[in-house]
C-alpha cells in the first residue's frame, strides 16, 4: 500500500481560534440571558459545542514518530513532521514509532547443512519506513517481524555448515561471519519488506553445537588442530634437514654415504618433531662404530 503524506493545521493557530470561539460563546450566552433574545443563547450553546468538538483534533508528534490518519475506514495519510498538529476530529489516529528497534532473539535448535544439531541466535536492528504497509498490509507488524525473523534464521542455518571441513572452502556459519550476516540481512529484508520494514543490521549473537554432540565435535576440532600443527612441524623439519645436508655438502665438512645420510635424517627428524627434549648420546668411537 502506497504511503500518502497527510495534511494538518497548526495546533497553536487552531488552539487560539478555539479559545476565541469559547470566549465568544460565553459572551453571547451571557448577553442573551441578560438582555438579548433567546436565539442568541442557542447560538452561544452552538459555539460552545463547536469548541468541544474541536478539542479531540489536537495531537503531538515527537521526532522519529508518525501518525496514521483514518477517516471512516479509509486511509487519509500519514503525518511525520514533529510538532503540535490539528486535524479533523473524526480521524482515527494511530501513532507509529519510526525509531530503530532491536530484536535479541532466543537461542533455537536447528540442523545445519550437514544435519548437525546446533544452537543459534541473532540480533536484528529494524525500523518502520512505510507506515501504510505496516498498518494495513499485516495484522500486527511487530509480531510479524518477530515470527519472520525466527523463520529466516532457521532457513539460513540450514543453508550453511557449522564449520568448514578439511577439503572444503565454502561459506560456513562459524568461519564466515560477515557473509552470513549479509545473507541473513538480505533474506530478512525480502520477508519484511511487505510490512514496510527496513532491516538495518542482522548478526549472529550465539552459535554453538547442541549439547548432545558438543563433546564429540570438540574432539574432532582438537584432532584437526593437532594434525594441522603436525603438518607444519614436519614441513619445517624436512626443510631444516635439507638445509643441513646441503650446508655439510657445500662446505665439505664431512662426506656421508647414503646409509649415514639416512641415519642423520632420522636422528634430525626425531629431534625436530619430538614433543619432548631429546637426550644426546656421545659417540667416542669411530664414525662406523
């Protein structure tokens, strides 16, 4: 539904006019009782009724607020200008906040792309932009935002794995926070756009494996970290052994046959890759003893 900018009168001017009508009605009524004809008393009463009728037309709007005006079931416009206003007293007025709001969602249990049960929650910042859509296109726009936010989060969690596997470099919930937040924001905007809502920010506030698999997944992560560390250690150790053999050969310090080279490589790898400090053994005999 298209938003229409409504028209109102200045509240201060109408207030001054209403006081003039009140004073005039009192003067006419008193004069009619003292010296005037009876129809002047009726005129004074009529003016007083007009004064009473004008009072419900006053309303105020604070910054970042809007007032939706409805006349006998028909949408007549929206007032967004802050200040004191006066409009037709027959208008039904509905005030809507245009300020940014937060949704700190509860933790929900869902399955990720790989079927693993996880716990996930999100923080969403949103505000109303189109007041006509917010009031007339959905029953209750606040409840609509809450329900659709949870639905979008559940759908998002099923689109990505919790974490990348060893051979995968796709987007994951844990490793791609910015990409996941952008995807969540876009999906929320598609769902909430029909309610006149703009999603300003959406980010995951909680992400964890479900308790029933948390221990097993922790062991898996620890094993992957140990393997990755061992790979780095082995790569570095092989490079150092190669460098040592090259230096010995270039500087002609000692000539080693293939068997002695293999023994030296084995000893160096044990020293460099071992978790504990090695205990040296001094050979006091010949090289071949």
